[in-house]
C-alpha cells in the first residue's frame, strides 16, 4: 500500500513517530482521526444549537448570522 499524504489529514507533515508506522497502521490512524474530527464537529454543532436555545426564537436567525458569517 502507498503511504498516506499526512498533509491532507493533519494539515502538516506527519511527526516522525507517525511516519515510521507501516501503511496499514497509518490508514487505521487516519480513519480514527477522521472519525474523531467528525464526532467533534457534530458535538460542537449540537452544543451551539443548545446554546442558541437560550436566545429568543425571534432573534436566533440574526444571532446565527452575527456569530457565523
């Protein structure tokens, strides 16, 4: 198997410890990182929606536009 391009996964070169792993382990690690990032995004989105629940409904659209342009 080919080595992963860690700049796509991490946004930068892989640390030396990752670079020495075999391809299968690198793929498994990249998969775990992608799943973790997705889970984090989902939890953050849920937390933001919960926080917006404290804003009066009439103002929520305006508050979203200010916070997330």
